[in-house]
């Protein structure tokens, strides 16, 4: 049992590393092209960052961290915290029921490609990443209070380590305040977060926009549970 579990975890970690290198390589190539098309210091800077990402993706080594005498993990980005709220003119139980059916989430969040339910608590998520790539992970619900709250965290081996919660606060008049709080680590570290933001794939702006879109859609329809 122990060996099987270890091999499974190792396989997930290896897959996560491969996806991270693919994203890093694609981003590096794009930045190098942008840098070569620009003149002056900005062009050199973009080309330099692109070359660094491409080299790290191709070799699996981080020359910057090696020069500093540090391991690759030491350079991992600190968790980034994102939170947004929106008021929806629908009862909390109805809004909760829609979110709790996890297959509905790609209709809410534009960065999600799919969510596949594995059992009562676990699910597999596939999300869009910069430059047409994607990342995936498994998550587990750890806090589920019907009509009030859903909390989750990613499982070991996830390409994107993340945890968060959605709270549904009943308001006078029958409306609901939906509050999303999310903590995540970019798949390519701190540089990955900068590249993601450059290409418009930054979760903070995505979640704010998606919640507003969800409000407009949910208030204008009668979604099934």
C-alpha cells in the first residue's frame, strides 16, 4: 500500500513539473519574440526574461537559483491571496445549490475548462493557462455547510497549489452576498505570475469579472440546481 501511494504521488508531481516546464517554455518563447521586435532596454529585458524561462523549461534547471546557491523550491512564489464579493438578487440556498454542483463552475469562471466530480468530496479541475496551455489538479471539499459555505483545497501533486472558500450570506430582502476567497501559487513561480498577468490570465482580474458576469446571468435566468 505504501509503495503504491508513493508511486502515485511521484507520478502526479512529475506530471505537474512537466506542465510547469511547458508553460514556462511557451511563455519564454513568446517573450523572446516580443523582445526581439522591440528596441532599446525594454526589448533587451523582455528577451532576457524570455530566454531565462525557455532555458529553465528546456533543461529543468534554474541558473539564477543555482548562482545564488539555492534550490529551485527556495525560489517558489509565496501564496497570492485574492478575494471578491458580489451581491446577487436570489436566495442563498439557490445560489449555493448552483455552486455546489461543481460541474456548473466552468459556466461561472471563464478560466475553467472543466470540473469532473470524482466522489462526494473530490473533483478534478482543468483550467486555462497563458498562451493556450492548461493546468489541472485534484481538489477536496473540506468545509461544506449547505446554504452558507463551501471550502476546499488542492490535493498533493497539484500543478497549481490552491485553497479557498465561497460564502453565501443571506441579505434582507432575499438577496445573497457571495464572497470568494482564494489562495494560490503560480505554476511557474513569481515570474509565472508576472507572465500570466501580462497575457491577461491573472486570477484576481478573472474572478472579479466572472463574478459580475455570474450576477448578470443568474439574476436574468432561472438556473436549474
